[in-house]
C-alpha cells in the first residue's frame, strides 16, 4: 500500500510517517519503480504501535526502546515492564503536580470577585508568583540595602 493508504490504515498522518522515517523510528519503506513508498502490513502495525504508545504519552526515546523490544521476539518481558513502570511513575508525578496547579488556580479563582473593580488576586499572584525562597531572599537583600 502507498503512504496514504498506510496512513488511513494506521491512523498516523503522512507527515508523521515521513517524520518517523526521518528520525529512524521506522525503517524506510520500499520504493516502487515510480518512487512511491510501499508499505506492508508489518510496517502498518508498527505505525499503529507508535500511535498507541504516543496516546499513552510515552516519549520518543521510550517508543524507540519499546519498538526495539517488540521487534525482538526473544526479549524478556521484564524489560518492557521496566519501561512501562518508569513511565507510570513519571505520569503519577505529573498528575500530582497538575493537581497542585489545579488546587492553586481554583483557590485564586475563588478569591477573585470577578467584578468591575481592578483588584484581582489572580493577577497579583502571577505578578508576585516567585518561589517563596526567592521572595524571602529579595526582601532580605532590600532590607540590607535600604
């Protein structure tokens, strides 16, 4: 099948397929006499694999490792599990960070009256939103200078 058909069958855009070729994630497709890329079912399955891994937010480096392990039928599954477990821990940490951001923004939104007055705790926080240690350090320097 040509690149358009491979794209439709895998759900990966032709632009991304070309990019995956460029970075060496997938092996180059064979070419017809008229220089069109020609894909077989194995290559389409690899594209589906990449699409699914991307939907689970695996990095390109992780996808490269996973693809290599997938292609190697003699590999132990513990290697795959180790990559998945590291990625899961990273996702859990990002969820915690995002929850903290959500809580902070929810609090700031609650504190803002949202009326015609110019006072806004959201903007105030964004203006003064440096890390507490940075604020303390700047205040201490200002006191010494002043």
